């Protein structure tokens, strides 16, 4: 007898070996129809997998995360199948699952066109409709190499040839197409119904720019028509919100090939930058941080001590002066330790919190640059807390609550918390890791946060918490972090005098809330679709006159608002008022004040709020009270 234990703890006995599909059928016809794969003793397998001994089994359906990944992986194979049907001379290479979809790389004699993409997608639908079974077989490595070479699939043969000799490989066939894959896959192509090809891009064979260039076709696949449509709608909305597009339209910044990976901030954009920076500066001041400023260029010897010269050298911009090597700093941490080391520190000084708006430079590859989200020169709201091991938990609680308030002020309420624990290769004792991980976990619990563990994802020297915010479109952005580091103080010989009179190493907590200001501002622009809340908007109010007769009054209204610290501009152009309103509405200005003869006579303003809201005529003093209140409340 074979005993199968199901996820609910129930057990079923069978007289002989049977497949995952047969187990699903024995439970119910509905489950048999829904089954995409199985998880046997934690291992994903095909529904055709034969269970020979007692095992724990979960049936995987499209409702499971594993099921969606299997759908996407299988759709990548369906893509390759369709390409080979339409373009037999194309060679298939690699086709993995990625976030929200998949891609497959092809070698072909000419570039694929948009028309080709449409034809490929149509052929995929036709092949899926045939509902061909997906079948697995196993071959010895060398036999598989010969098989794919015989098909003219030399890239695939090269991949298999890199597998150690003597090993077997698994192949999956659907109709006339067979591909190398470890699986699992859907039982038949008919399970693949909701997909769309997105674009074609260039890619290098095996990711090496020294190799030949391939063509990468991207696609997305979902378990339902509704999920696919929701995703495509989100992409349309994301395109409207693209910070690069809005940056141009709102005259915030531009990027220039004269300095790739750096940002040219225009007056409006720099105003937004300053609002974010000054807000964070107040956060530092009000929460026990001392702002510091370190140099941009540091000697090679320091980077050798920290380990960056050996492990991060290719990402650093280096320079030379008087036969000494220097590097532009890629992070602020070493500079803060050098500041900490000036003078004798006592346990009474701890925790000691340093903050810096430190500009960093990293030599990111050109292909990885993305607007102001991924740049080579950026400024971090960087902070480092020097503390004792016993103080870690309290600092985590305080930092987490502070971060929550900051994100709320910027318009983000949905935060995901993740705790990355010890990796396989690490330094320090098991006891020190136990204490550090427990302190972070207890800190999150004390702050009232539910969190998930990321086993093995910590740095080699310490665990960390990642704070990921979700934007208006549900997209995740990992911005905040707090990380335990006993290593860098050790490397740079930082210490303090303990209560016992002896010297001790401090724990260094690396922490950031918004991270890169450039990236965070890009996120803000997309979160609010450029319609930034009044407290952040570069121009908060425009005063627009109807005719030249109100020019002096419009100027006096603007001057009165400016005295209150409101960012205001005056539009006295000889244009129709509807034209002015439309133009400033396109610029997403929070408030437009229209002044005509009546408003001038009564000391009033006609107020239009963003979103085509007519708030009517009100006394200037009343509007001043309203906007002051909105700015203070960060509405």
C-alpha cells in the first residue's frame, strides 16, 4: 500500500504506484481537471509523475503561485514552438520565467518585426487550441547533445554540453516541438489560454556582451482573462505615469548623453527635490540624528580595508592624483565610521545616529540605466546608528515607526516587511546571528508589523529588514532598509569605552528610508501621476488675471501668498482665461486663482482646484487659511 498525505493532514491509501493525475482524479473530477502539477514531498513535479512510495502531496492548480509560474514557463515553450513553426531557421536558446511573464531568446537572420510578433502570437493561440499533450522524456547528456546538434539547435546543444558528463537531462515535447527543460509543465497546451507578446529586445548569448547578439521576445501569461486584462490595463496606466514622460511634460528634469546616468534638474524639479530633502532633514533633526557630511573621494587604501576594492571595484569610478589611487564613494558607510572614530566614544554616547544626504557614484552598465530610477550619480538619505547589541531592538522599533510616518506623509500606506536571515557563507558566531535576527524580528513585532522571512538572503556579516512600499498601481518598490553590521566597525577599528572601562566594538546599523532621492522622486511622480500633493508641488498656486485691469491685484495676491511661504506664480498674459486654466491644469498645479473685476473689488479670489473642481469665490484670507492647512496636513 502507498499512503498519500494531503495538505489538510488527511491520508489516502492506494494499492499500487500511481501518478499525481490519478491521485487528483481519485479526490474529485473538479480537482483532476484543475491540476497543473504536483508537489511531492516539497518537490514540484508533472501530473504524469509516478509516486512509488509514501509521500506528502499537494495538487498545484492555477490558483497557486507555483501554478502561475508553471503556466508562464509552459507559455515560454509555446512561444518557442510557434517561432519554430513560422521561422524554421530560427534557433532557440533560453526561455525563463520572469516577474509577470517570460521571455525567450532566439538567433535569427533578421530582426523580428511587429508584424512577426502578431503572427507568432496568433500561431501560439492556434497551437494551444490543439490541446496537444506535453510529454517528458529523459536522455543521457551526450545523447541529448547529439540530438539537438542534429536538429541544428547548436545553442541548445552548447547548453547541454556544459552539464557535467554522465548526467541525464529531461526534454519536453508538445506536438512537433521538443525542448530542453527540467520542468514541470502543464499537462497539455490547452491549459495556456491567457497570454500576450509584449515586445522584442536585444540580448547577448549567455548575457555576455562579447558573444553574439540574439533577439529576446517578451510575453506575459496569466491564469484568467480577467487577470491578463487587469495587468494590461495596469501597464497602460503605468505608461501614462512614466516619470520620464512626466518629467519632460512638467519640465522637472532631463537626461543627457553628455553625462549618462546623471540628472539635470530644472527649476521646478529642483524645487521638488528640495522639498523632499528638507522634509527628510527635519525628520533627522526631530528624531535624534546628527547630520554629517563626508568627502566624495576616498583613498584606495580605505576601500581595501572595507573590502570594496576587491569585491566592488568594477562598479566604482576611480581616479589618480600624485600617484595615489582614489575612488568616488559608492556608499557613505566608511566615511561615517571615520567620523565616529574621531575622539573617544563612551557607552553613554550610544546610540549615536549619523545622517547624511550623501552623493554616491556607481558605474552602472548603460543598459541598466532607467530614467532617474537607476542612475550612476545619486543622493541617499543615508543614516548609520552606532549602538550596542542590546540597543538593536529599540532602534528597530523607533526606525520602523518613523519610516511608516514618512511613507504615510508621501502618500504610501501599504508596506511589506521582510527579514533576510543568515546566508550559507557568513562571518560571526551562530549565537551572534541568533541574537541579531531575534532583535530584528522582535523589533518588527513590537512595531506591530507582520513580516515574512527571506532565509539566506542576509549579507555575509548580518541580517537585515527590507521595507517595500506598494504604489497606486500595486507595484512594489523596495526603498527602506535597516541592516545589522558588526563587520565594518571591526575592519576599520572603531570602538567605544564600555561601562567596564574596556574597549568594545559597536554594532553599526545601516538604515535608509527613501534610499536614493532620485529614485524615490521618480516613484513619487508615478505614484501621483505627476499630480503631486500641494506640499510637494513645485508650483502650488497660479494667480491668473482675466484682463490687464486686474494685473496689479493679481500681483498683490501672489505677494501675499509668497509671504506665507506659498510657491506661487502669476499669469498676466493676454490670453483667454479658459486657455490659461487649461494650460495650468495640464501642468497639474494644485490651485488656480482667477481674478476679475468682481474679485478685485471684493478682495476675493475664484478658486479652482486640480481635477477641474470649482471651489467658488472666497475671501483671500479664507483661501490662505485653506492652503496653509493643506500644506501643513500634507493633504
